[in-house]
C-alpha cells in the first residue's frame, strides 16, 4: 500500500510502498477514506525541536486524523462490524495507570499517539485498537469525520467552562482556533473577538462567526479589546497560538474572575505576570490536552449531526496522498485552514 513515511531524522517525508499493517485481536483494519494534516504532522515533517526529542521510532507512517471504513475486525472485537465508518481517538491510553483509573484517560501517563509513537494513518490502510475506534452511525460527511479529532480539541477547550452569554477572546486562528470560534458561536457566546496575523485566516475567522478580527501586527490588542469591552475585559480567553505575546495580551485583557483556557503550545518557556495576570485577577487558568474519552466524542458527534456548527469553511484544501508535500508547503505559508489528504 502507499503511505507517507517519515524515514529519516531530518526535514521531509517520503511516499512509499509498504506492507498493509497486521491486525491484532483487539484491533480493526480500516480502508482510509480521508485524513487531514495537523500541526503535529507539520512539526514532524519539518523536524523541529519538539519532533527531534519526541519521535523515537523511524521509519514511521505519519498522520493521525482519520475517517476509515472497517474491512476486518480482530478476534476479540464484538462491538464493531465490517463496513462501519469510524473516526479515531488518537491517544491510545494504557488503561492501568493512575490517570486511566481515575477517569482521565486523555492524560494517560503511558499514552501512545498515532503518527507520533506508532504508525499513523497517511496511508491506504491503517489498524486502530478497537477501544480507540469511534463508530459513526450518524449522517456526517467523511471530510468532517476525519477532522473530529481536532474539532474535539476545540470543543473540549470551549466547553471547559461557561460559554453562553460570554464575551470571548480567541488568540490564534489556526484550524482549532477557527473551530473554537464556530463552537463558541453555536454555544451562545455573545461576542467573539479573534486575533490572527495571517490575512487568509482572519477572513476565515469572520466567515465562521467572529464579531471582531484583529491583526496583532497592526493593532494594539490590549487597548482595542479593553475599549471594546468598556474597560472590563473579556470573560473568557481561549489561547490557541502558543505565541508569548498573545499569551501575555490575553492575561492583560481577561476580566477579574475570568477563565483562561490554553490549548496553544509555546515552543519555549514563557514568562507570565502571575501577580497581576492570575492572582490579583482571581483568574481560572486551565490547560487543555486531547479530548475527554469519550464525553467529548459524544459532543463532537452530536454537534456535527445537528448541522448547527459552521465549520465547512475551515476545510480549505483537498489533496491526494501523493500531493502531501503541497499540503505541507501550504501549512508553512499559513494560507490554509484544514487540509484533507485522501488516498
Ligand atoms: Zn491532530
Ligand atoms: Zn494510562
């Protein structure tokens, strides 16, 4: 089968012919119908600092976001049938550590991730542990099924505190930032302010429901947000950029008693004014990792099946597996939303 493989510890990847993976008793084999490129895949492709220290097993098939159709089920699998359409939770939890046993599988201490620790899904076929296969019975297009994993990140972040009736600042409009705008809009945020340096993504932010979209390079974010909120500040900050300045601005414009949820990943340690930004502000700061297993997946499925979520504009490009390099180029430029790859 064809697969996009990270072969060497250096920038790039190769389209290769490899063996169809072998199914285990607790797994399913799927024909990949659609996948999508995530920031993580791009970091691995670029071989950045994070990838260098995180990726151990080369060669490895890249990719983790998946829509697949089940071709074969392992001998122990009872609840999944041949022909079922699945998405996949990409964090494979061990099931026996403290976190797993206390209802927090998404932060399992021994987590393995597709395309990071084990072979991924940028291929014609893939194997998925049955416990990670999310069967879709609802009428959801396959393009949206492959983006359920990042959409789950957005839903997990937006719904990790109060959102209805809130004034929200979303810093960073990559695909998950854009999805968060759409989710916050659907969930009744009354005002959504978004910041983003890339013009293409600012336009998308407007399209999916942001009320005010600001370019931090041209605009004084702190002064503008305070003016827009009559000096109160925003109720909620959703940090999606990982950029130190955006993180700092978020703390400056959060209202006292507000919520600050962070999904963006800074590449280096960041300095935060804890005294004024958190303590005296009585702020609630929470980090978001993965998706709740499987509460977030039920929510994600229901949002998509309801057709009330405006995320179609976020899917901006569609390439074949052979064209994965084009997708990576676009990721580098930032002139894209979500990029789909299909075998
Ligand atoms: Zn992802
Ligand atoms: Zn565990």
